[in-house]
C-alpha cells in the first residue's frame, strides 16, 4: 500500500509539473488540464513503444511511466504478456541507454508495481545489483528496495552480502533502505534476516543518523520477537543507554511496556524508573509516549501516576492542537480508573471546552463529566448546552454516554440531567444520536425510581414528533410497562392514542398493546381503554385490527385471571424451551397428535444486565483514532 501511495504521489507531482507545459508539446496536456484525463490501458501500452526508440526522449518516457503508475494505482490489471513484452522488457533497456535520474526513479517504482515473475527478475537483477554498488546513493537505496521486493528466497542469497554492507553504510538513506527491506523480508525469509543481527545491532548503536537508529531498533525487535527472554534482554540493555533518535525512544518505551505487561516483575521498578526519566526528555513525543505508557501500566498506583498527570496537564495548555488532543485523550482514559487523580486538571479542562477543535472539546467535556463533583454538575450542564449544537452526532453520542455515567454516579442530580437530555432530544440529529439519548433515559428510569415519571413524560413528548419507528415502538412498550404503576397513569393515554391516529402501522400496533396494558393494570381506566380499542377494529392494517379485537374482547370479559394471563403477565416462551419440547415430540415418533406448546418451558425473558468487567465509557477512548 505504501508503494502505491508513493507512486500516486510522484504521479501527482509529475502531473502538476506537466500542467505548466505549453500546448504545443505533443506529450503533455493543455495548460490547466490533467495528463490523466482519458488515460486507458491500451493507450499507455501503445505509447510504451517509445521505450524502444533509438533516440530516447526522457521527458516523454517519464510521462508514459507516470500514466502507467496511475493505472496501477487505480488497480488496473495487466496480463502477463502485456506487462512483460509490452512494458517490462522495453523499459529495462532504458537502464543502459538513459541516465536521467527522474526517469530512473520512476523505473524503480514501475518494476515494484508490476511484480515481474522469476524469469523476468533474472534479467533485471544484474542491473539492479550494479546500481547497489553505484556511487549515486539514490540509485543504491532504490535498487535495494526494488530487489528485496521482487527477489525470492532462492535468489536472495546472491545479494545478502550487499544488504549486510548496506545496513552499516555511512549514508543514512542507504542504511534505512536496507533496514526497511529487512523488515519486509522478515515475512518471507526470516531465517536469512536473523543472520544480520550483528550488523543491525551496530546500526542501533549508531548515533549519527536518527532514522537509521529507529529502523534498526524496529528490525532488531522483529528478529527477536519470538524469544521473550531475548526481547527482555534487549530492552534491559537499551534502557540503560540514551538513544539519540526520538522515534527510537518511543519504540523503546512501547517495548518496555510490553515487557512489563508480560509479567517481568523482577525489573518492573527499573523499567518504571526508565519511563519516569523519559518524562524529562527534550522531545515532546518522547515525553508524551512515556506519560501514556505510565498511565497504561498494569497495577499502577495513584502515586506513580502523579508525574505523568503533571506532564499531561502541562500539555493541555500547549499551542499545538496535536499535543492538546493527545493529552486530553490520555487523561480521558485515566479518568475511567482514577477520576480523583485527574481532578487537578479540571480547571485546564474547563478552559478547553471552548477549543476550536471539536474533538478536543468533546474529550474535555467527557473527562470533566467523569471527574466532576456533585456541586459542579449544574455548571457543567450550562457549558455543555451551548457546546452540543456545534459538534457532530458521533461526538454527541459520546457526551450522552458520559452524562449517563454521571447521573448514575450522582442520582440526586437526575432532574437536571434528565431535563438536559430532554432538550437535546428535541434538537436535530440522526438515529444513533437519538437512540443513545432514549437508551440513557431508559437506563435512568430503571436505575433511579424517582426518575420514572419525569422520564416517561419526556419520552411521551418526544414520540409526538419522532420520525424513527424503532424508537417510537420501544418507548410505547416502556410506557405500557411503567405507566400504569405511576401516580397518574391517565396522563399518558393521550400520547399513546395520538400514535394510533397519526403514525404508521407498526407504531399503531405497539400503541394498541400499550393501551391494553393500561386497561388491564388500571381497573378505573378499563372501560375507556375498551372504547379506544374498539375504535381500532376497522384499521387498515390487519395486525392492528387483530390486536385491538383480541385485547378488547379480553378486557371486556371481566375475568381477572384471564386478563392477567393474556395481557399483564404474558411471558413469551424462550426458544430453548420450545426447542426442547420439539425435540421430545420428534423423538416420541407419535405424530397423530399435534404439537402442544404447553409442554414448552415457560419463563420470563431475562432483562439485560450490566457487565461489570467493562466500563460504560469505553467508547470515549476511541475518539480520534487508534493508539498512536
């Protein structure tokens, strides 16, 4: 993928340069046009004949190869005959006939992307090997990349000596190319690369080139990755030294954390001291990586976290958005396990609510909701109110999840938080956003008894203008379950019956079931519910007609045991019970009698339980991408 990305980048640069050519150039496009307009495979193959001309035009060949890379980057497939006879063989002649540096670089890219077979590789190997010993460092580095991409294990032995020399080369471009090639060869020929340990370790110790040290450390870890003891020894050795490359230091910090997580308790204190010393490094990326690593250490104590929290707090006021985002994201994760430790950063976090970067502001809000005290809830809700309209739905969902956790933490503040959620619910938003709010209110109703009536009231107001069928039916079911048990159940009837008049068939059917539950549970409302249900027997939808007819007949019967069994205490048979009964019926072999569902095990559907092993706010840790 990186090869194609590089190819497309070079193609774009070449396109930009050719757009400035005059219109009379027969190989370019008019000024302001694109050289890729109308490019197809047949046309490019036809143009590739220019590689065989006696007088090679370098500029024209560069244009043809750029178009070829463009097609390969798009995923265009070339047959074996097209790629070898029409492109590869003519192009290899240019190695000897033209010394243009730009053309040579494009030739390297095309060879890598064409992926020639073994027979073709033999033809170009000698030329690329010659380039590996060239005085031009650019040729040397690129030829190494190409050879390691197209050469198989059997031919790799012929160039191994050159690769080992390149690893310790004084030119950083060449050394890095050889090390990166080694990392790729680890996938196909690991036994060959493991013989380079001495050269790679020499490159790790080299302090003259930062990128070489970084690539060498990555390759050395890859070589030793199958031996945990060797990795531990490597990390132990390097932590006692001072690597010059900040990128290599970040890698070493990550490897150190991996060793700690694997349970090496004997040197855990030494490794922690190394991580703490990295907090005083001159590079900001190393400082952050060390702070993040300390926060992720297993079994870390609040005292050990303090230096890392102090560093992250300093980053909160950085003028660089990347540093602010990284710091607040790390603090957000720490707040899940150590909210009191992060409270020292609350003042800085409140200042970040108005940050122009909405990702940073969202993380700051959710972190404050985790660490805030009961007395700060009112102030936080006022700040969030003006903030919610400026962010995307995906960030709003994260904020809603944080509010849910805060309300469960401080149930006395449920009225303020419920009112806030109700106001946000009326605003514009997509299905996932509205669903997260409804789910939050459902959780609060189930966990906080005092929030039942206010929550049902907010949900009933929401379904008056709800465009999502799923949410409407979910709310109607809840109102039918919880509404009859409130102090004034009659106030919900209007909202339910409006759904029968105004909504689609699915919502109407759910509303009929909800009315029936009110009639069954509240005897004083039963006659009124029967009247409303009988108005639905002529509905256009058969499901609504069947439900209304059935429930009206049951409620009119006056048989309390029948009403209780068919309306209020209706417990669907779980599939496991039905499966067991069907198995027994089949094994009996007597099919003279129809299957009797009463033999199925009847049990109430289990209500969803919370997972104790997973924090509720794990989604917040994913804001902004991956670990890096």
